[in-house]
C-alpha cells in the first residue's frame, strides 16, 4: 500500500518569499496557512477580521499564484473566552463558525487548533547549543514551576473538559455542514499543569476521551509527534490506535521527557521515525503531514524559533527519503 498523504509546509510569511520557490523546487505543492493578520497599508487600518472571507480569499489566491495550494489553517481567532467559559464565549464561537464557513467556501479542509487555556505552546529556552553547534529550543519545568499564572488566571481540568464539550457540540455541526475537519493539537509541553493552569490534552487517554466527547468523524487529531512521543514509549502503536481520526501530522522529534526536553534534528531524537512512517502506511493515512520545530543551522535565519529554513528543507528531504524506502521495501 502506497503512502497517499499530502506533504505540506507551514507558511509564515505574509507575502511571496524565496522559501516558497524552494518548496516548489523540492516538490512541496501544498501549504498550511496562518490567518492573514497583516495590515493593508501604513495606516494600520482594518476592514475585515483575518478570519473573514475577503482576507482569507486574498491569502489563498496569493499562495495559489506562487504555485502553493492552501489546504489547512493552523491558527485561530480569539478562543480564551471559550476555554475559560466567560462572557466572550458566544462571540468567539461566532468568530470560529464564520472562519469554518469561509474555509469551506475556499476548499480549505483542515483546521488545527489547541486547548491550551491562557497560554500557547511554550519553550523556556530558544538558544540551546545542540551537539553539532546548531541552535535548538527546549523546555525545563524547573524554570516555570514557581511563576505566577498568565493574565487569564487559573482554570481546572473539570472546567476545561466541560468547556471543550460545549465548544465541540456548538462548532462540529458547522464543520460537518462545511466539510472542514477539526484537528486538535496536544498540549505543548504535555504536562499536567502549566503556571497554575491545568492541561487536559496531554495523554493517549485524554485523546480517547476527546473522541468520545463528540463522536463526529469531523472531530479529530493533530498528531504532533514531538508531544505524543512524550506521552508514550510506543508512538507507532498510538498511530495505529487512533487510525483514521488522525487528520494532521507534525513529523518531528525531541530528546528528554515531558518535564525537560530539547528539540532535535528529525533523525536524532528519541523516536524511531521509520517505524512511525510505516505505521502511517499501515493505516493508509491520507491526511496532511508537515515538519515542525527544527534546529537552526549555521548561517540560517528564522521568523520564529524552530522554523528556520535550512532545518525545514533538511527535514522535508528526510521525510521524502522515508517515503521512498517504504515504496521500495
């Protein structure tokens, strides 16, 4: 059985870039996008929200004109009101519903979101020197264990689960109607509590519970390998376990454990990457895969730590090599 997923790459630039040309040159034709938050001109004026149809349409067209097909959005309107269940919840659900409707109109079929209340993914260091002199990012729980909560304040796991169910029950019907799949990203790092805020998407069992909260086939998973490998010692088995509920994959790796780890080059972490790729083949995975959180190599640059250009190009080549090895096995 041949691998038939889409190999894509995240686009962080707000206008055409040489990296987009390189992606085309190495055979990557599909793009994972962010919401178009850039201003039209020097006045910093806005006529629409980034998740409205007009800016999303212009963004998709710009990518298309560079030869890249926008197939997923990995970004979101404000969501803390939903996660905390406060007075902004209904307004924010309306924002997300509108975004999903516009994604459906534009044939963008996957939305990657997360449930990290009050804070997004976190690293305590972004300038660690790797074993070969590359820069890598990392997390150490000792650095944050005594820090006050973020601005939104504390929230417990029972409230987070209750609010997640409310969110899914209100948004999944919109996703079904517009043929857009929801793929929830794990907590990053997948620890039990971050600065006084509970985390709930941090184990294999929690993902089983997620899929039971709302059994729609549009309720699924972003399997970020860097986080899932910190949840289990047998990632290939987890891939087979979740099977067709995996909609999106971040093919990356780390060294360490969930309380203290560092990003790694794609072939230098704790995971058997070849076995993972074989597992995707075994389940006939047909979603989207992209690289993520790569080291910054000598002389390279980045817009965000973990997203350097040379590191991502290297990782794309590694993935293509794994795919080829399965075709030939």
